């Protein structure tokens, strides 16, 4: 499709001559006499570049202002009468691409149009690449293919481009900070700071100063002005972890920031305005805290515009091999080792383990296995006693809401663990052939020997 130009000039002769010239050069050209006509054309379809006349007392200035406000991605080339050059320069400061004083040579104008369109094409390509990189380094840092994680990924992709506040809930170690970071990376704020604050790690007075800053002399030891995290996060995202641990006075101040987008530093009188996207996380039941009067209901509903719940590992066992193998590669590379593997019995035991510490506990264990195991294959005997000695149950609990394939996987791995890794016995108990069992284990990403 040829580039589409809009040429606005109230002189019919100039307008027609320019239109004929650019059509002969292969462009699709729309002509307009007035700003209203030009805006109707612009509103009605795709335009790649605009050439607009700027003369004293004419309507071109109004059109330029509206385009810069509502169509900032479209390059504007201004043809300015000599007495309007200062106005044209002012338009360039606001975002217009370039100007030329009249009269303009059409061949020179054509070169300028080509250059503007080339720059625009490069900007679009860079924007597309930026989105791809955001997706790659945002969500693919979070490992998981289970339906539970796919649901989270879908929510993140949907909410990230918006301005909505997000509340992330889940047990400790389930990756809430990774979700918050992905929301930031996939948003328009990705070029600006992602600022993290762990609310439970700081005493109330210290946390207030950390969030909102303080003036010099505000309290004993305040020897200089301190900018708070909200100031530092301006135009970006602030992530408040363990939000359920903040006290009542801080809840009030946080509510005001959400409502008014402004605050004062501790000991200060100047009102500071900020544009910040708020993402919070907690391992506590905030709704229950609201019912008990421990957390403000108005703040809760401000925070909980979009809720994302991160499931514990025991509810997404299908992701365990993916996580284990990823951490194996990471820690082998970090320690300069040839990549180690893990046998089926060991993996089955890891899949059946409850992981009360979730992903954080798994990372710690895998690093230990990489460092302490002697051979290239991590075996059942390499596991710590608390996993090896965990009671082997002859029953399993199948939660509702999963597919038959997921139930089959849990049954096969539980049986393999129950038989102590004896594949022949496991196949016999399951009533399937050994080859079928091997094929299933390969599908589950487990080393088969």
C-alpha cells in the first residue's frame, strides 16, 4: 500500500499542484481546504503524514494543535509563510516533524516527506521490537505451563497496558514480585523506574519516611533532604510487598496518595504530585482483615482493582519439572559445572513433596543438589532426609477442576514414587506397559533410563 498523505492548503492552485506532484510520485493523496475538512479526513481513515499550510489568520494552527494532541504518531511538515516562522518553530517544539518557509520547492519537499516517513517506519519497528522484548523478558522470566499459570499470564497481559492498581496474593515464595515486575515491563511505564518496598521489613516510622521522604531536620538524624520511593517511582511503578503489614496511620496516607496523587514529605509543607502505578502483594487475607477492622475497606478496594492470585507449587505440580530443570541449568552454569540431570525417581519425589516454601524453597534445594551431588545424574540418595523420609502414601488427593491428562500425570508420578522408582512395578500397578510408562515420563520432561 502506498504512503497516504494529507495536504492542507486553502489556496486551490497550490493544493492541486502538490497533489498532482505526489500522486505522480506514487503516493495516495488526500486534499483539504480547511482545518475542519482535514480533521474529517484524518478521523475517517489512516494517514501516514500531513503537510499543512501555516499562514496568518488561517486555521492551520488549530489543526496542528489538535493533531499533536490526538495523533502524536503522525509526522507533520509545516509550510510556513515568512511571518509565521516563529509559530512553526513553536509547533516543532511541541512535536511537529519539520517546517519549511514558503515558497517551497516540491522536489525538496518530497525528500523531506521521504525522510519523515523513513523515521516513522523506524520508530514503528523499534516499538514493535520493544513490545517483543518486553514480552520475552517480562513473562518468560516466570516459569510455568500449567493452566493456573497460563491464566495468570493472560491476566498480566490484559492488565499491564492499563492504569489499574493490581493486588497480588499468594503464599510466600510463589513469585509475586516476578508478577509485579512483568506487569511493569509490559506496560507503557517500562522506560521508567520499577521501585520495590518490603513493608514488613521496616518499622512504621521508618517506612513512612521511606515511602514519602523527609525534609532536612524533620527528626533527629535527618541531616539532609530524603526523597521517598513514591518520588523516585514517578511515571513508573511502585511495588509494595506485604501491604497487609502497614499500620492504620500509613493506610490513611497511602489512601490519600491513591486518591489525590499527591503527598508531603515528613516534616515538609510542599505538596508533591506524582504519577505512579501501584502494585501491591500480600500473603495475608486482606478481606478477612477488613472484616476484623484491621485494614481499611476503602484502601482495600482501591488496591484490589485487579486481583491476581499466585498458586502454591502443590497446586501446579506439572510445573515442578520445568522449574527444577531451569534451576539446575542456572546453578550448574553459575558454578562452572557441566549441566547435571535428575533421574525419574528423584523427580517423582520432588513432584510429590508439598513445598511449603514454594519456589524459594525449591531454588535453595536445587542449588544444594547441584553443589553437593557427586555424579552427573542427581539421584534419590542425593535428596535430603526430610524429602526421602516423607511418608509414602498409598492414596492421592485429586483436586477438582483439572483435566484427565493432569489427573493421569499425578497418578503415574505418585505410583512411581510409591514403588521407590521401580518402573516395572509401577507399570504393573498402573496396568500399562513399560514402554507406555517410558513414553509418558518423556512427555513429562523426565530423564528416562
